[in-house]
C-alpha cells in the first residue's frame, strides 16, 4: 500500500533564483569600505593623464582590469571570477552574509527562509547553490594555454562542447538535448562549494548554533548543519575519491559517465548508447581514468575535550570526512570547531554482517575553525599593532610579557623570563652543506615539590599554538617518538607519531622527567639536538621531523634537594642529557619569613578573588595576546655583529674558568661546553627578537648570561640568607652577579674589571635611584670590597684569593 504524498510549501526554483540574486548583488561591509577608500582621490589630479592614456589604448588587458575592479565591489562575483580564471577552487558561502541579505529584503512575499532551510537540509542545498553558481559564473578573462593543467584543458573543452550541443539541439528541434550527449554538471564544475556557519550571539534563541560536544550530537541533527568541538586524534592520508566515472565504448566510441554518490557502486559493463541499441551490439565499456572526476578525500577522527567528559566516562569519537580544499587543514593534536553536515552511512563488507541493522554516522566537513592558529597564520589587527608600538617605546616590554606568564603563580620572575624566551626561540640556521643548527631553546626546571613546576608547564601548553603535555611515568619511548601500527582502513603498516612529533614547530612539556625509565629517556637525545627521529622498524626506515622545544620538570634524587651532597648527585641526570638543556633552573624551597609571607598573601588572594593580584605596572596580557606578541617577535631574524661576537668569546672563556674554580670548590653545577655557548647565543637572539630588532647587542648577551647565572642562585641562598635587604645589599648582589656572569666586563674580563657606566645603567634599569647606587658604591668602597679606577670609569673587585689562584694556573 502506497503512502500518502505530502505537499511541502517549498519552491526550490524561487529559492535558486534568490540565491542567484544574492551571489550577484551582495556587498559586504569590508568591500563597501574599500569602495569608499578607492573613491577618494588621494593622489590629487597628477595621475589623471596617465589613466586617460590607459583608457584610450586598444590593449585588451585594461578591460580585464576594469572588470576585476568592478567585481571587487561585489564579494561573491569576485570569488566566482577567481574560480572562472582558475585561481581558486573553493567557494565558501557565509550564512552570516545570507542572513543580512534576507534581513535587507524585508518583503514578506519573498521571504524564502534560505538560512533556516540550508541549516536544516544542507546536503540538498549544496546542489541548489551549485546550480545557481553555474548560472551566474562569469566568463574567464584569459584562455587556457599549454602551461595550464590537463584538467583545465579538459574542463574548457567539455564546457564548450556542452554549449555547442545545446545550441544545435535548440536550433533543430527546439527541445532539450538528451542527457547522454551532455556532460553531467559534477564533471564540468571546477570548484567545491561549502557553507560557513552563522556566528552565534549570546541570545538564547541561537543556542542551537553553538559548538556541540561529541556526546551531544543526537539523531535529531541528521541532515542538519551543526558545529562540533573536539581535538583531532587521527588524520588519514589524502586519497582521491571518485565523483564521476567515465567509460568509453569499444564499438561506437561513445563516452558514458556514471556519477558516484554512495560509498559503493557497481561499474557499468554494457554501453547504453542509442547507437549500440539500434545495432543490437553490446559494446564493452572500458574505464577512462583520465576523463573521470576525482576529489581529494581525507578522514579525520576527533575526540571530546577533557572538560566535556562527564565523571566516570571515557571520551567519545566522531568521524569527519574532508573533501576538496578542506583536506590537510587539520593536523593531529589541533583543537578546533568543525562545522559540517551530520549524515548516516551504512556499514559495508564484513562490517555489515557483524553490525546487523546498525548504521554508522559521520560529519561531512564544511568549515574548520582552529582555536589556536600557528604563529605564521596569526594576522594582527591595526589596533593591536598600535598598542604594541606604544608598549615597545616604553622599554618595559620584557618585564610586562614575562609577568604575564602564569600571573597566578607567585614569584619565579627569572624562570618566567626564560620561558618567555623559550616561546620566542632563537634563529634556526641551515648551512650551505645541509647542516642544521637548531634555534629552539630547551629548558629544564629542577626543584623541590610544591614550587609550581607543573602549573608553569600547563600554562606554556596553553599559550603555545602546538603544545603537548605528557608525564614521564605515563609515556614510553615509543609514545614519545613514533610507533608502528596497522592502519584500520587500509590494513597496512603505518607510523603513528608520538608526543614529540605532534609538537612539531611547538612545545613539548614533559613533567616528572626524573621518573622516566633510562631506556625511554634516551629516545629524547636525538630530538633535543638534531631535532629528528630516526625509525627503523617493521620494514619502515625513515626520519621524522621533531622541531620542538622541550620543557622538562623534574625533582631531585630523593624528592627534595639534599644540601649535604653535591649538586651533580642531587640532579641525577646523565651529563649527555644535561648538556642539551640551554637553561637548567634549580629551584629550592628554602624558608624565609619575608618571601613566605608574600607567597601566603598571594595564594590566599587568588583563592578569595579567583584572580591574580594587580601587577605593579598594571599591564598583564592574556594567553592570546602573549601568542600575538610571540608571533610578531618570531617574524624577525636578528644577526650577530662582529663586536658582539668578540664579546661572547670573552664571556665563554670566563665561564670555562669559573667552571674550573667551581670544580675545585665542589660547587660544580653543570658542565660548561660548546653547547653552553650556543645556548647563550640562542637566548641573546630571542631577546633581540623580543625587541623587534635586526641585530643582537651586548645587552642581550648580558641578560642571557645573567639568566644562566641566576639559574643556580638557589644554591647560594644559604650564604645570603642572613644578609639584610637594604638597597645597598641588593645593589651589591646585583653587581656581584654581573661580575660572576661577565656582564658589563671590560676587555676579555680576565682582570675582573667592570665598566661603571654600564653597571650604573643596569642598576638604574632595575628600579634603583642614582643616590642609592652612589651610596652603595661608597659604602662598599670603605669596606675594601671594591674600588673605582680610571678616573671613576671602572669598578675593580678586591679579592685576596684570586691572585694566588691565577698564579697557580700559570705554574701549570
């Protein structure tokens, strides 16, 4: 018994005509502003004669330019012109534009509810919009030539043949030509059409437009255009997916086309043309791959975000199909909102036998919005650039940005500065013979429990565009590098990238670094210096890129730092691994009344107000703003001039001498090797990038040396604990640090003399006054700690043991 037919009050022809009108007449607000700016004659009348000459010429190029300028005012006509000229292959219809077009057309008779119809039945309206595009598609401004793609030549020939057949049939019989003689529309379209969803506002009526969690996608959403939020866990290879199969008959030579719309299809065997039917000859059809139409296809698995999973549940997954221009737009580990059409697909093959009546579902992707763009993709707005320039002129940018890293965590000012420089990174260089010198900075935080190491790691993961967080006990060497596994789709052996591969061009934060097994920890050695992963497993021999900065957090050997044994025994990491870290911070939790009271006040304030206290300068950036600053800084590639290079050579020699003295006094912290010099160079380049400069200056090298020196300041906290906290004492410790690190030294620094002018600049930059500086110099001169020479231009430390030590060195 047949079902009753229901008439639905939808006129698709009228809706198609409305879409044609929308595509041909819509102007966005951006194009309106461009049109007004172009209408202003900013150059005066001096160029008018030149334009008249161009207008009067017979050259056909200006006509194309005029047509392009005219289409510049119309958003979608310009897009269609680019498609016709083979510049673009994707047409994106923004539903926000369509909504504003419908709102402008206030006539109730012509209110077709296009946006609502598209959101409820998006798959059908892709075909309707494609027919509208075919009607209004302009002619190309240039003809294809031998340099174009083969596909372009075939498309042009097919379109011309369609027009010629329609003209002949229309002139002879006045009727439409038979469908066998016309190429199907899917074959002649050289574009993919996608919808961009509406941006939801805060209104409760638009709650359905907001991004859904995977578990909130229901059966009622089938066929609808929905937005799903998740993290990409698996991305397949890009394969060609057939859209139209082309066959040629061996008897009559006729071309037969078979549109493919389902997952499986049965190839045609016999020729269905009229000529073969008349002659009663069953011509065999042969597949013509070159005349067929293929689209790039990629399958992506996304998983629920951790904050969307209810208590006691595991994250759910959803399959996404990407076609055309959307392939390769998603990488594993990306957090994004995917807008698409929720569709069912039946199981095929053996899965169908096992599944029975069940049906699988997938999301046909239409638009992808990344939550964290890569540094190269971040486009800065003009107000942001103006604010950056104002803060840059203030000279406090380094302090403001380092203070903005994890502002809820008290103290650790120098650690935050090192993490900021790690986000910016140095300059990666490739020498002519192919040798690569890494620019990424590796940092290790070694400290007592409860000094907020893990919170710093979590924050850096949030700021970096590609940030991966893992723990030492929860990850194996294979999980960090790459695993060989069997692909569930093709059943082949494939490589599955681990945490370090997922963090390529980003940050990999490894917590509980000391808890890792030694065998797993050795997998990181190659990544930290060569930044590659070499694999030779299961017949697969390859090298993967892992251009990542590693931020590791570890505890000392017995949980807490033991001052009775040497620092090397406390750290308990192999020297080959320690030398690969550019900065190794030792953070000790030592009791101090003043600092403990400030820390307690800070923690209680955060718990009471659910926000960090106001900074003294009042400027704290959000993670997104920090990412914008870092993106702008990474666009610069500073070089090292000759005088700075000589200065770094002297500093390195002094560091080697200091290490020799520390070994004698059992205070050896890390081994100073040529890698240490490269680390200083990378930190100095990151500081120059932060200033948006093209050259490294000696102050950058001084700050890099200071960071390396202050990383072990916690070791000497016992010696300084009983000191007072007057300005004179603070200035003394600051100048002592400069002397130890070689900052502001005169000449090669072997004589222990400091340039008093540079010392004064650095002390005043720390917030001290000139009177406090002069008082400290005089006070310690009376105590015979130092003295000024060279008519008050140099500062020399008076130390009794140094001469004897140098003499001993000379005897050897």
